[in-house]
C-alpha cells in the first residue's frame, strides 16, 4: 500500500476533528467538580460491623427454618399454562 492509501484508511490525528464541531456542540473544557463538605451529605455514615457471638454448644442453637415459598409452584404453573396455550394455538393454525 505505502503512500497510496485510500482516504478512509488514513489515520486521524488526535484533536483534529474538533474543528468540524460547531462551538455550541463542543463538550465542556473541564467537568464540574464541586467541593463536598459534611453539610452536603444528607445521611450519616454506616455503623461499624458488629461481630456475632458464636452459638453456645449446649443450648438450643437451632434456628427455626423459614416456611417454604410457593413462588416456584406459581412459575411452573405459569410456564405450563403458556406451553399448553402455544400447543393449542399451533393446532388451530395447522
């Protein structure tokens, strides 16, 4: 190729395209960086992490298990009903 490069294969110099942008569309020269003070913060800092005491070996350390959720059953029923409706529609079309 050498010096016979096609125009779309030539490299673009950094910053050379800024002259093609209108002045109203140019990005700001520097991003705004306001100085934050303690008065600007609306929430207090998070409390420190507290260590839990290990459960006593002789006591009743077993925690009750939470009740099972029926969300899985609802998803299965929804999937099967949509599958059945797709089969019915496909049989009606053919």
